[in-house]
């Protein structure tokens, strides 16, 4: 209370003092004092206003800088993604353009060109192949015959539509036997190529079996016919396309009956290297031929 009283006294004294001073002022001095007061008050208000405005400007600038930073980062990311995409497109382009017809890769990751139908030649009733491999196929089969072997063709060119039917039938059979749809699909994809990813649609693949054992399972390899083919097919430009222990690369189980034409030169190299077509194209062919 004492402090408050002292302050009140002091304020009163100040006001009295100011009044006394004002009373003593001439009219001109009074006018000047009023003007000075107005100027002082205006200065206070303006100063406050300017301070607020500059603060607003500063925060606006900060926001703008943050937005610019984010934008720059996003643009950089977009640039790098775009670059990667172009590189991938180039690779794909190189691959499809530069591979000769006999080395075209068709598998689960590389579907064939949509709508592609090769020019076909029938080599046995009901069995056709790409015209360019007809002679080599006939020669291989007749040479096997000369050795006293009985090779039968059980599949050659299959259209994509036919492949769809084969795939669907395989799925149905598995579902009928009690498998779930997902399991049936999984098993089917290991045994039958997904339509559009089968070499049979290229007209460059043949399923060849012994007439002594006509099942399409691993025991086929024990027949004399399968053994002769595995040993000699390269001379006619063919490779055993899905060898054992390579399922993780080809995506297809061991098929001792599926032969693919790649041409004599490549077939010999692939056999010698003991690799799949995928490995050959990725590691050997590109390195040797520079993708020509
Ligand atoms: Zn096949």
C-alpha cells in the first residue's frame, strides 16, 4: 500500500508539474507541444506497425524458402527417377532391337511382342515351327531316327490362345484335385508358361519325347531319345532350355523334353558354358558381341 501511495503521489506531482508548465507556455509553445505529442504518438504507432510488417515479411520469406527447398528436392528426385526410367527404357529398347530373331528371350519377365505370329511350316501333321528352323528340326529328327531312336513331337508352335487354354486346363485340374486357387496358380506357373510368356508361341520351341515313355516328367531324361537329344541337339542349333537346378533363373521346372532353337553357333557356346539362355544373354552374349 505504501508503495502504491508513493507512486500515486509521484504521478500526481508529475501531472501538476506538467500542468504548471503548460499554463506557463505561450500559445505558440502550446501548439508546438501538441504537435510534438501527436508526432510522438504517431511515431509509436507507426513504429509498432513497421515492426509487425517486417516480422510478417520475415515469416513469409521463411515459408517461401521452405517451399522452394521442398520443391527443389522434389524436382531433383523426379529428375533422378526420370533418368532411371530412360536408362531402363534404353536397355529394353537395346534388348528387343539388337537381339537377333533366334535369340529373342521370352520368359515370365519378358513376355513376347503382342500379336506376334511367326511364319509357320508344318513339319509333321498338326505340328508347325517357325519356317526358319524347319530344316534344322527335320534334320535333327531324321538323324535321331537313323540312330534307331523314336523321337515324338508332342508340342511345337502353340498360339497364345492355345497357351491360354493349356494354362486354364492345368489350373482347373489342380483346383479339382482340391488345391486352393492360389496354390493351383503357383503350381501351374511352374509347369506351364503364362500365356504370352511361352517360347512355343515364337515357333522356336519343341517338346520332344521318347515313344517308349510319353510322360512329361523328370523320368523322360532316362530314355535313350532324351539322352541323345540332350547330347546332340546343339549340332542342329537347339538347347535344352530348362535344365535341372536352374529353376530360379528360368522360372520353369526342369523339362528334359523342351528344346529351343538359338542357332548352331550360340547353341554350341551355351552347351559349352553350361548356362541358361538368360545367363548367356546377360553375361556372355552382351560381353562378347557388345549387344550386336
Ligand atoms: Zn515346351
